[in-house]
């Protein structure tokens, strides 16, 4: 679990793949591809939650829109 947490933190900090590789080899993080797979799964899961939430609160004539701006440094 700690390794996954470290992978997410490294991903948030835009760490280079070599840092992922180094920390993975010494057992402190998951691999880069495992982290990306986990983040994709998490995003899909939260998308499903938001869609189900919007359907439960909105009528058919109303629209639900989520605006998200991902500005990177």
C-alpha cells in the first residue's frame, strides 16, 4: 500500500520514469506502468460515481456538466 501511495505522489510531482524505476527496484514504490494503470482505474471508478450521482439528482431535461482544468507547471 505504501508503494502505491509513493507512486501516486511521484506521479503528482511529475517524477521522471527513472525515479520510478529506482524506487521500484529498492521496494519503495510501484512501477510507473502500475501507477498509471491504478490512476486510470481510479479515474474510471470516480467517473462512474459522478455519473450515477448526476442521474439520481437530475431529471431528464436537466444536464450535468463537470468542468475540470488540469494545468501543469
